[in-house]
C-alpha cells in the first residue's frame, strides 16, 4: 500500500481531526520561509472550493442564443427563459453568442459580477477526461494528464518549492502559520509533495481543536520498527508533531480575528429542496477562513468543499425545474461566496484574497428520465475577488457540436491553474517548473488585474489573431503565437515580398488563449517575408526578417 492510500485509510484519526464551528477541517502540515516567499511569490491568498460530484454546466450557465436546442436536450430539467424564475442574463453587453443565463438562485454571483469581482472561464477540461469521481478528482489535484500518476498534488509541489526546509524549519518567527489548510472529511492528494509529510492541515472549532491536539504527545517514540510499518508510524508522528506545533497559533489567530457584524452568512436554502441539501455547508467554512485571515493568519492556500453535485437523479423538483438539489447547491455557492466577499471588504482585507471553484468533471448535455444528468466532460470555472479583471473568458459551448453527447472543452484546466499560480501567487518560472505547469506558462489566461507577462493585445480586446513571432529576425526556426477565442485549425503561410507563397503549414489552436507553433525557415533565402495566419474567418500578418 502506498503512503497516500495508507493515510487516506486511517483518515481523520491520524491527522488530528477536529471541529471548528462545526466545520470539519484537517490541518495539513505546511512549510514556509519568508525569504523564499519574497523570491518566489507574494503574500496573496488562494481559496479553492471543490464542487464535489461534478457540476452540471448547462443548468448553471444557460446558452442564451441556443435556448431552443438546450431545451430540446433536457426539457424535463431546463431552466425557463421567461416567468418569475427565469434565468438571469449575466451580461447583455456581450455579443449574443457569448451571452449566458445564470440559474435564478445565483443572484449573489450576479451582484459580484456587476462589481467586477467575478469571472467565468467557459468549457474547462482536458484531453480524454476521466469520469470517475476518485480518479477525476485526483487528476485535477495532481495537475496532470488523464494518464498521469503523481504521488503529489500541484499545491504541495508549489508550496514545497516556494517554502523549502519543511518540516524542520517551520514554524518560524518569519512564518509561524501553516502554509496550507484543507477542510473536509477526506485527506486529498492536493497538498502532498513527492517526499515527506503533506504541506497542509485541518480545523473544526478552534477551542476543541486546541484542547484535542495538545493532549497528544509532541515527541515521537525514540525507536521505530525497521519495517514498512515503522516508516509509516514515523510519518504519522511527524504529521502529528506539526499539528501540535500549529495548534496554538491557529487558536491565537481565531481569537484575534472576527467577522463583520454587518454581514450575515446564509445558513439554509430558503426554497424547496430535499432535506439533506437545505443546510449551507460552505458558509461555515468561508466564515471561518475570513475570521482567521482577519486574525492575521498567513496561510497561502485554503481548500474547502461542498458536496452533492453528483445529480444522476432528482436534480430538480418534478414540478419546477428551478428548484431542488442543484438549485440549493448553486444558491449555497453563490450566496456563501457573496457573504465571504462582503465580509472581507467590510474588514478591509479583500485585496489579496482570490477564490476559485473546481469540480472533477461536468455532466452530459442530455438529461435522463430520473430528472438528472449523468457524468460528462467540460464545465465552467468560477473565480471571485477584487484582484480579478472580471468578465467571461471563452464563449458558449456549441450544442450542435458535441463529443458523444458531451460538451467539448476549449480551455485546459492547467491554463486556469497556471494563470492563478503565476499571476496571482506570483510564482517564478522556476517555481512553475517545480509545480509541473511550466509548459502552460505561455498559454495563461487573462484573469488577474495587473498581471505581467501576458501580451497587451490579449489584455486589450481578446480578439482572435496573431500575437507575433519570435525570434525575429530568425536564422532557422521561429515560433508563431496566436490568440484564439475558441479552438480552431489555423493556416500559417510564409509569403515573399513579391506576394508568392513560399511555405505553408497548419496549426491546431486547441485552447482558448495563447497557442504556439514552430515554423522552420532554414531553407529560405535571407530577406524580408510576411507571416500570414488565417482560419477562414480572419487573416492576420506580421513581417519577419530571415538572416
């Protein structure tokens, strides 16, 4: 049995499980080093919210211009386009093909969007998406391909690089706090690194956590058996020791912190849904995080979750498709995040906090006879925070161009993660390589206000077109960079000054945003040429000098 499975099997008992305001959270021991942080990033905080089970994209974001087709595919669960519970048009200033309708219970999201504090990335996925809950979740937490089998998570790898020397060097005077905190009943792979104990921990009621964790001995046994079991026992004792070391500091931050008296976190869905889904389990987690941040906790990444999105049946009420399980879950997400943002703003601590969602997969386009949806592929990602540019990246999925009944993805999830890690957390190129996202740095999305390293042309109008080529002048090979709104095959032509086409090649722009292709010009004579790129709808060109 490998270490990850071993730890998962022993569960909460081994990790110092506790209760913070009734919220299950696990303290995953984290590393940090202020000097390293200055070199590799900043003090920004990232909140990850897992929508556990696979969120249904099409009842979350309704494609306004394809409503009739949408309704045909899922008439028994479709959100209406008229009436008192019709969908909310997010942004009527967009081109009609980009306009989306929010589920009517996502009013909080709409308010944040109008404030410039919310963004949507459309149709996120990866090649050959795995539709198993366990494997699909591990893939997006590992940061790999469908066939990747890391023993670590991308969060753990990033933190391990940015804050070296763990566990021995931490906590320290410069960084007394856990770098990662995971909330929930399961220990995920997210904060694991390749070697050593994971870089995160868990919480519950701070007083209960403090009382429980300090009753456990800090020092491990002097001798461990010289066996696999002995190695695992040593691993657990190291993890337990880290939890002990962080307990007092967490209690201190909780006691020093507070929540705004003017903000009320929603506790329950106010309309009709099955009883197990009425309680808002996300509110308590976000309220707790806001209080800890107000108490000056310097944790870099928080991972929390809300479950119930595996809606094979009874996704909606049979008498009203705008009510039921999925409606309650979307209300919980939207209203809890809105309260969290309002709380941070009221306490003047919102500037360096970014929140984003992820889910292991989406749902199929067709509904089923049980008033539900089965496992599917592409799904949107939501981001929240004052540091965002806001808006919608990408366009509506084409419901007349499906992949075996599934939406086609247009943005790879690693483009989103890379954008956040590099442009929000401030990771260096070296840190991106250690995280495993270095090949995606040239395909980052335009999400973060003030981000450096993203071409001004993308920042300006986000139109499909040629960004440029490098090197230029060129001796042998040059790289052509293009920005596209939706995946498209492109034709690259090299034309001499007489107008004659001297070279032609194809480029498959497979992702939203920046795409690149290399062109070999070694067989051309020295002189000036025109690089022309087109896809049948647009043409763009740039001059290049061949040495």
